[in-house]
């Protein structure tokens, strides 16, 4: 059978920064969310965490990093499966927080729990290949990729007698910065004065620059081709695009998945933007989303900013540019490494007295951001191989939307901690979540109506 003749009910949820076992919560309010996940033919979530026992780890894989080092109890993988999660994406900017040992342990614990997880692996072939799941409705495939990782986190292939590098399945993004003619001349003059001007030179090494383009060869960037490429034009604009080789490699995996499965999910994690993270979807993400659908994906789903973004319907299929968070529990990570305390400005002479309850240690929590604490559980309905409807059930993780009042608190310290577990939201919090998704989706020509407290998209 092929997906063209099948009916599917699919549940999609966002970034699981989940660090606390949660299957203990079996009250009616908690089970509303769980039953939606369990009741679908297929449930997808993005894993923004790693799972390992302390004995499975060696040392943290990062240095100066203004982010959380994501590691939690492997029991949580079993709780996710208990909740109904079938498939997960793992290619993300935290996949290598604890190096290959942490990444491989995460895959082991998720697969032992019965979750099909994709996007990382022992080498590039393993990280890029689709992962498959057998269901009563048919065979499912997931391809997971990430943009914005550091080069040492990209998986590679074996060559020259060396094994391939463990890591994430990369989809690198390139950027060009268009300047007005006057500004371009000023920038070029500055680069000449600093002796850091780099232009197309036709050398064997090659700069990767085309005629008219230039960049700054900064002192810390002299062994690379650099990332700042300026082009003269008639306006100021940041232009992003997918790395050609990575794009082609991922599309081959999607094509394989199309041929080998009845339903294909493509997950794309990106923590970078065309400028600051706001509401505009970056060009490279739209390029990949359309290409993924063209190659055979049934759903493209993206995450990385911890915000909900717009939803596009392309060739009758959903493109979800930003899921937002589904669990927000980074503050409850039990073991925080040396590097994190140093990065967040703690007095390292006091290291023996510092502990995970100290603040700050994690991003996104210095001031209230309603996008961090609200999102939606997305329920897709396909009939006869065609999507007919998407329901958006608003969820919150323990705070009201507008004021950020904590409604579910954990702990008794001066720095108040939000529980971070998803429950169905209501009232103003639910309305603001749905209004945001509707407003941003309208940019793609997608209409979201609100019916009985649920957002509805009809295909």
C-alpha cells in the first residue's frame, strides 16, 4: 500500500526539553494531553535532550556555550513512549553536548524504549538515513537534519583508513549580506584599512567568492572560507541558502524514505536566522521545506527557536516552520558541567560551592517570553491520501501568556522555577497562542479559524 490510499491521524508536538520523569501524572487534566498523543495513528515529537546514565558518559563536548548542557535520566525515554510518542528527531544543537558517548547513549535508550529516532549516528550514513516504524496504518519513515551546528558536530563518512565522525546529519546554511552601493564601498574601504579584505582570487585554495563579492578575513577565521559574504545591491538584506551537497544528500534520504515507507516525516532543526530571531522564516528553511515536499515528504516540521512560527500548505501538504516548546524543563537538569558555570559568569574560584540551583545557568529564562511557555499540539487528519484538516490544541507549560504568571511552580527558592510540563491551555493564554499562529500563517496564505477553543486549518 502507498500513502495515496491511506487514512492517517497524526499528532505532532514540539521541542521536548524534558528532564523530569512525568508518567506519575495520571490525573484527568494531564491525561487530556497524553490521550491525544496515544490516540493518534502516529505521534511525533522533537527531542531537545540527551539521555544517559552517568557511567555511560566521559566529559562534556563543548566549551564556551551560552546554553544548557542537555542530559537527563534515561527513564524519561520510557515515559515518552508511555505517553504515546512513536518517532522523534534528534538532530539539533545539543545532540553533541556530551560528545559521541552521550549521543549514542541517547539513541540506545530511545530505541530500547521503542521509539524510532533519527538524525544522529556513528557516521554520516547512519545519521542521515531514514529511520522506520511499523504501524497498523502502514510503514512510517523519519528523516532528521539540523542547521547551525559547529563543524566538529557534523557527522562524516569514513575515508583514508579513518572511521567516519559521529555526529548530526547537517544541513549547512550559507549567508550573503546585501548592502547598498554606498555602504558596500565603505565596508570595502574599512576592510582594506584593516588589511582583512578577501575577494575572489581564482587561486587553487579558492575563497568561494564570486566576482563582485567580498568578505572580511578576520583573524580568528583565517583558516576557513569565512561566513561573512557581502554583495553590492540596491537595499540591505540578509540572504540565506542551503549548502548544495547537504541539500542533495538529505533529498536522497527523503527519496529513499518515499520509496520504502507509506508516510514520511522530515524534521528540520535550525537555531539560526536571517538576522535576529523574530518572526520571519529564514530563506534556507523555506528552500529546504519546499524541496523536501517535492522529494516525497508528507510533512515538514521545523523547530529550534523555541517559538511557534507560521504554517504553510504547499502542494496540499503541511509545512510547519516552528513548533515551539512542548516541555520546558532545562532548569531541572541535575548535573551541570564546569563550562556552563564559566560561560554564565559565575566565580570559578567558588566552583565547589556552585550547584545546579544557582541562577543564571540556562537561556530563555532571564525574563518572561510567552513564546517559550506556550505552543500547540497539532493533530493532522489525512483521508484517501490527502490531508483534509489540522487541529491546533493550545498548550502551556506552567505560565500565563501575557504576564508570565507562574501557575505551576516547583521548588521554594528565590528564583522561581516553572514546572514546564504541557497541559491544554484555556482563556487568554490559549487565545493568544492561536492568534499568533493564525497571524504568522496568513503570511503564507494559510487561514486558521478558531472553533471551540481549537485552531483549525482546512486543506
